[in-house]
């Protein structure tokens, strides 16, 4: 019988909902690994990760299911874990070191996509704010964080007198400015398979009851604060045949292009926005996205008709 250790970022004292969510993922994965006949145990990873992975290597699990999204809630440290797993030759699930590093750094991922001809919004450093065009809308984002951490409805702004106040105190190492694509938003989940990656049915995030003044974005409230207007009024739908054949084809093709471009493995999600002419813009590559029971990736696999034990089996068939 195979033996698996699920590793995850141990939530710290006073952790917010985005960090606590990993425990739901651990419980969900553990349940389905056991259904596959695999012996499972878990290990929380903290800022002592070098010692913790060394101890893990001594335990000699057959493989690790890697759910480490951050260290001390800092996304820019997450790639250290697969680096150490590589060093100790411990097989692990999900995306490899190189893919995690490049995709977690949103500005680096943007450069890679632009170099490969993958359409994504133009971006600027805060120190390049002078390049912004008057009258255009932009969104300011953290470079390294996921789960909409650091994003609020005030993150979208128009370049007009006084916009500089929005950028005060933001350094080039942790923040960037991006053209705001004011249109529809899609999450495209991709799952490894014996015949290569398979794109799950496209999910659209529908912004209900949003007036013209409120930007249609998935900010922190929309993702994590269950009593908020934003959470209640952002609804995941699977438009299926209601999508035009051309748009459905473009969403699938660009998701697969990103999978191959970044060397993704196991599972991933590509977040996309479209403008009024259905032009497709990749806004984020989520390597090792959330796979909690109520998360978007799991919803997409259910829409495709796959039992979650089958999904887990396909992920562990594609170990690093």
C-alpha cells in the first residue's frame, strides 16, 4: 500500500479565511486518497520549512501531495518547498518548481506570455506610472500573492488627476499596474490525463447587481467574506453551449497553450477576461489552484462529470 504525506502551509495565529481554506483542502484530499487505498498522513509547513522537509525526507513517504500555497502567508516563498522536495528526490503532486516560481510572479509570467505571443494585458511598474494614458482604467495588484489578497474594489482606478495617490508607497518588487479589461471573466481548469492535458468546461464569474460604478472584479471580499455584497453577488456559472463556438474554442486553446508554455503538470487554472469584442486576455496562471470542495477547480471537474477520486488519481499519475 502506498504512503502519502499531505503537506500544507500551517495557518498562523489570527490567519484570515484565505489561509485557513487550506485545511478544507487537506481534509478533502485525505478523504479521497484513502478511498484510493493510500495510507495518508499530514504535515504542516512553517517558516522552519528547511528542517521540516529534511524530516519528511527521513520519513520516506512514497509521494507528497503538495498543498503549500505560501510560507507565513507570503506567496513569494512557496517555490522553496518544491525546490527542497526536488533536492531530496521526493515525488510530489502538482506543478514543478520552475512552473510555480514563474507563474507565482505575475509580472514574470506576463513577460513569458508576451514573448510567446499569448495575449495578456499590458503591465507597468509603479515607478512607470508616467506611462499610463489619461482616461484609461487600470488595476493595481500584488505581484506574488494569490487568492485576491491585497485586491479591493478601489484597486481599479482611472488615470486622471489625483490617481497618483493610489500608488503611494507601492514598490516595484511587490506591486504592478495592469490595463483593466472591463468585460467578462472566465476560469478555465485543466487536468492532466493519459492522453495529455484536458480542459474542463469553462466557468464564468457573473457579477450580479453590480452598478456601473462598481468594478466587476473578484476582490478579497468576493472570494472570502461570505456575508459581503461582493461574495453574495459573484456567481460561478457554466455557460456551456451558450458560449459562441469561436469564444469557446479560443478559451480552450489559450488554456492549453499556457499549460505547455509554462510546463504545467497535474492540475492548473487559467484566469481569463474578455473585452466587448470577445478578445481573450490571460490575467493569471494558477499553478496548484485551490481544490477545496467548494472551489472552482472541483466545480469544473464535477461539471465535466468526473468523480473526485478519478481527478486525484489523474493528479498522482502525473507526479514530479
